[in-house]
């Protein structure tokens, strides 16, 4: 890793006797493109499927509890933003919230489910939109938990003295996956003209936007900063097949010859292997596995539910929250729901960006005071991963 601080600055960040110094989130920001789109206008933006094709869409809206969301795509199919440009806007906002400029940023870790291009990496595209001088970059491509992968990289960069200021950003441009041309003439539409649930549900659940945080080795001079105490990432991919995927058919998602690159993009599209899909039967098992990891951390003393003042838990639908709550209430490890904070109903499910959109909303709400502990949990259905981040609010330096 390229050293971006002088030896003296690095020593100051590491502290006495070489121990790691604390790291603080000093700025957070969310960028939601365009106007808020209500449930009755979703297909004005993502496009309308033929009559009778969407069987599960309206049912999805009842399940997910989302009343509004934002799209980077216009009703005419043109783009108002790219994933990278939304991320750049979020980074600028986080820097501004921290009282910093682009020249202060030394390291940027960027996360997404799918960047604007297959190659090169998403972080390079964000840097290109952000502009400015040289940066250390890291790209993380997964699903929702990629946000905490990027956050851990930024945190470790500052913690180890490699950077005085690092940013973590996550963005999604999901709506472009949901245009009718992704499904028309493919095996995802059955003989009766109905779109498979694995694809239809996501059309009415995912939306666009970006969020970012800036980390430094000291709290900012005014207002609340959030000390990053720890970030844990746990993959359970050894136990589960892909639960959300694109690039293969449902049957071929675990096979070496099931991916689009073997058959070529034209044949893969016809087989329905390009569209984003989710296995909802498998998801129920994955939810229990996520909760199992949380309970292990409670049992080990890593998490004390009674000491958490604010819980930011990413979930894709209100129905999933209800299922999670039902399971937790039977364990004795439940964090009371009056401590939960979410922006799902207002801003939608923005995948990897959701946790930063929530965190920005929490900070803007005025609820956080010095000494409060904030637990962020980001489960990922891609292949059964879950991330945790523990923060503590501190006053001005």
C-alpha cells in the first residue's frame, strides 16, 4: 500500500508504542437522483412490461413497505446519472460535511453491486468523475455488504497511518437492470407471458443512489463525529449457493459452464442469464444464518444489545424486518425496536448504498448525542454474507 502520510504523521496516527490510533467518521452524505417516485409511477421509469407479465410486482410493494424511491434513469430510458457520477456526488457531500476539500482526500474505497462498465474497476470510474490529483483506490464488487468491505479498507488505511483522510463510497444503478428489454424473448418469461418471480420482485424493490463517509484520525472541530470501534465481515458462502445473482441461469448459477461468459452474451440473454434474480426460498434459510452470526457475537461479548443506542440494520423489505424481529424476540438478544432507525420507506432499497443513506439520515435527525453507540448491520443475500460496524458518537475535538 502506498504511504500517503509522512513518517511523522504516521507515527502520530499510530500513537504511543505503535498501537493503532482511533478512527472517526467525520462526514457522511447521501445522493438520491431526481425526484421521489411513488409506487404508482415506478414503471414510468423502469418501463412497462406487457399486460399480465408482472404477476408479483404489486405483491412486492405490499411486502417491502417502500413508498418512495429515486431513479437515475428517466422515463424516456436515458440516464440522468451514472453509478460513478452519483458516487462522486456522495463523496463531495461527505467531504463538505467534514469541512474538507477534494485535496484532503488521500484514499478512496468504492463499492457497488455492478459498476457502469465490466472493466475497469468502479473506484477508477468514481475517481474519474470526482477529478483532482492522485488517489489510492480500492474497488469492492459484491452486493449490499460491499459497503462495509470498502469501509473496512478506509478504516484500516487511516488506522495504520497510511492515510490521514480516507473515504468509503457505495452506489447502485439498479434501475437499468429492470428495463423490459432485459426480459423480452428470454426464458424468464413463461409460455403464459409471466415474468419469473426471481426477477419480477426485484424490479419493484431496488432503486438508485449513493452514499459515502469520510474517515480521519481525529474528530472534527464541531458537531458529532463517530469513532469506528470495529468492523467485522463474515461470509457463509461455503454453506450456501448464490441467493442473488446475475450472469447465469438459476440452474447454472453454481456450475462452471453456467455463466454467461461460456455461452456468450447473446445466448446467455436468451436463457435469462443476464438479468438480476433472487431465490426467495433460499433467502429464508440465509436469514436464519445471518441471525446465527449475530447471536454468536452476542454470546462472545462482541455485541451487547443493551448497550446499543441506535441500530441501523439494512433489510430489503418490511416483511423481512418482521421476520428478523420475530426470530430475535425469541432469543433474548433483541435490540428494542424504538432504537431502530431506517430510511427504507422514504428512500427505498439502494443495495450497498443503503447503510450510508441511513447513517446520513440518522446524523441529520439530531437523535445522536455524544456517548451514544451505533450498531450497523448489513446482511447480504448475494451468497450469505453479513457485516457489522460498531460506532461511538463523540463531541467536538
